[in-house]
């Protein structure tokens, strides 16, 4: 019996480091009852009676109430929630929220780590951000048991390289950086000195690169390589109605991460809702309630998010700027799909910031989504918007590969805006097919299909490109309301008003579009499509009309 008790305690004792926390979770199995408490240092001490251990394992799942959650909407249940997931992770059990419960989550620094299927069901979660200990700590972290590791021996890479000379234990997501090269040297009111050259891609155990998400940069040298093993099973997260009571901090760039962070590959989030209440006269921005980063193959479907109130702050150039705040953020992630998703507030209401943003990502897809925008700050390689409606902030992107917009309605200032703060660059193709474009949501305006700006006088850290080929097929432009001097819809906005003849010299030349293919482009105004209000800049572009 003594031997059995010793083995039991040994087997059921485990240490889990929680993301964004200094404390950890200790699980024991002793004779006394199941209970959860925190010590004076904030360490979470979880004891589960042997009887309960056997019962939970027989069920195959655990509930938050099993670990003391009250679900009354007032008592802070975060310790119970974190303890439930820690125990479920140890034994490979599913977690179920209690039907009809409302879990209150206060400002204590505590992260619940999700490593097993979780069904939030119809339960509600109130996340109170009015007073928090650590605004950078996630509320939930969807993580993997597989640990990242550093790689040695890769000294250089080439764009579109198909194979790397290495052997891996399994298929991995590879992140490479060169700290001696700066990319995305931002221009404008939020100007900065750029970020280190970065690329992400998937490599199998024999070193073969997944060419659906190719290497997009040449690396003359590499200062760091990290491999993140990809989980081969799918982790499912279902349901849940989350409400954030917004912070009232000073309106400056100090992003809150009180969110659900996803760092595990092969994850499906289905049927989640996120609402925001309590936004006042000021507030710090949010870095995504769903924050997907350093992973691949993530699907978010049947999910409702909320656009955040737009605040003003002082940008890095010392002048007032509108401050971005997001409910969905994708960073260094591949193959992320949003399917049948929307938002709680009006996608055409510009008092709310664009709901989504991304950086260093590849193969982003919107399918049957209704959002205020899609945005790619520091590049996206391949993006697809289909069967969707985008509101006042439209499509804002820079990157490479193929940008496809089909069977969709776009209500932004332009149909596609190539972000001028990062060089209005798209190295690849644009395909627009079977779409409706409503400039500025129907307000009187000039209609420009492709927007952007490029002076040729700023070094962004890379050569800037216009799309090499643009195909526009079956596009209707609803330009019923337009300005008095309206010439007709333009394929390109005037990217540089000063470039009207050959006397203008670009210090950093812009690589122009080579070819445009037009098929069945119609307008509500009856006016013909023009290439630009500044035709000189696009005089060498070949336009084929069918």
C-alpha cells in the first residue's frame, strides 16, 4: 500500500509553466478533497483526490465546476479554470464548461493553458480589464506539448528554395531571421527603423520545403533559426460567449493581450463569440482577442468578433494618429482560414477600427466572412477573399504571391489598397473576379480599384513592386454617387502626383505593372474605366480588354 501511494503521488504530480506568468501550477493527488488554492507567491496548488481522478478519467472529461468554479458572474473563477485545464492536460481529458454558467475573470495574472479539446458550449465568460496585474498575459493559451528548438548549420537561403540540407524529427514550422538586414522600414506618422529580415515556412523531416508557402526572401546570412514541430492531430475549441469589459488606460501604444492566444498548429475554433463593453473616452489598444502566432493550419469558423473603438494618440513622428486595435491578429502563421465569420458592429462604421491584422503570414483565407477589413502589415504571401463582404477599411495589403478577391463585395475607399507606409508593394499577381465594388460604401467619391502611394524617395528595405499582372473579370462598380469632376473609375489611384513627366527621378525605383486583363467591367455611372488620373506613371502598362 505504501508503494502504491508513492507511485500514485509520483504519477499524478506534475509541473506546468504558464505562459506570461512567473508562477506555475503544481498538481498532486492526496487523500484530502479536491481543492485549488494559490500560495503567497501566486503559485497554483491543485490537489485532486484519487476518487475524483478515477471518476474524471472514466468520464473522459472535466468541468470547471469540478475544480471549484461558481459561475455566478461575480466570483473570480480564473484559478478554477486554469486548474481544470492543467489537470486535463496531464491526463489527456476534454474540458467542458458548465452549461448556463457565467464565469467572471478578474485582473489577476493567470493563464489557462489549453492542450486538449475544449467545449465552452453556451457558457459565458466575463473578462474584466479595468484593473489588471499584467496586461500582456493571455487569459487562455492554446499550446503544444511539442517544444521549439534551435537549428544550426543553415547559413543562407534563396527565394523559392525547394530543399534545405537538414534532417528533422518530424515536419516543422521554421522561422529564420537575419538581424543585420532591416525590412519594413515604415514611412509616415508611425515611422520606424524597420524589423529584422524574417521568413517562415514548413519543412518535412527530410528538408523539403512546402512550396504552397514558399520562402519569399533571399538570406545572405542567417543569425537565428527556430524549428517548431507541427502537431498532427487537430485540437478543437467550440462555443463560448466572451465579453471583455474594456480597459480605461491611457490611449497610447501599449497593447493588451487579454485574449485567447493560439501557438499550436492544427487548431479549429468553432462557434465562439466575443463582445466588448465599457469603451470610454480613452483606452489602450488590443492585440487581438484571438491571437494566432508561430503556428500553421488554423481554422476559425462560425465565429463573431467585435471591432474596437478608434482612439487617437501621438505617433512616432510626433503628430496625432488613429490608433489600431484588433480583435483578430495573425503573426508568423501559415494557412489560416476564417470561414463564416462576422462582427457584432456595423462593418461600415468608421468609429470602429478594422477588426483584423496580420504580419509575416502566408496563405490567409476569408471565406463567407463579413468584416470591416483584411489587413497585412508586414507582408502576406498569398491571400484569398471569397464569398465575403468587407466594410469601410476594405482590403489593405502588401506582400507577394497571388492576391485573389472573388464573389465578394468591397465597400472600402479602394477595392484593394497597397499600404503606402510599407511601400505599396505586391510582388506577384492580383485577381479580381465576380465582385461588386462600392467606393466608400456609397458616399460621393472617386472610384479607384487599386490604391496606394509611392514617392520613390524612401528606402523600405526592399525593392517595391506593383502587381506584375492584374486580372479583373466580371466586376461591377457601383459609382452612382460621385464627385462633380469625376472622370470615371480608375484602375490605379494617382500613386505620385509629382511624377508627371520624365524629369521626376525615383531614388528607389518602383517596379510597375506589366499587364492588365479586363473582362466585363461595368459601372453604375455608365462612365468608362480609365487607367489613372495620372496616366503618365502607367503609360507603359499593357491593357487587354476582352
